């Protein structure tokens, strides 16, 4: 069996052992993320203030689910946020 020779201190480690390099998010990511959270919240507030006449009167109580759905998409984006 061939003997492996010890590495010198000046030798570099293989690239696989290096720490992963993450790219930062695009510029539009944060405004969209926060915008979706705010729009979802405003959707629900408008629904309650207008007594179910707005934003979509035909949707009725489903407007709450729509508002939460929009906000949840914004919150899910926070899991991908890198600075």
C-alpha cells in the first residue's frame, strides 16, 4: 500500500471542505417580503372596517383566509432571507 505523505502547512484544503459561500438576495427581495406581509394585514383590516363590503364582497369570510395567505407568503420568504 502506498503511504500517504503528510500535508504541508502551506497546502490548501480541498474546496469541498471550505465553508459554503452564499450570495445575498436580490434587491427586490426585502421590499416584496415586507410588502406581502403589510398587504395581507391591510386586507384583513379593510375587511373588518368595511364590514365585509371590501376588498371582495362576494368572498365573504374567505377574505380573512386570503389576507392571511398573502401575509404567510411574506413570512415564508423570511426563511430565504440572506443579508
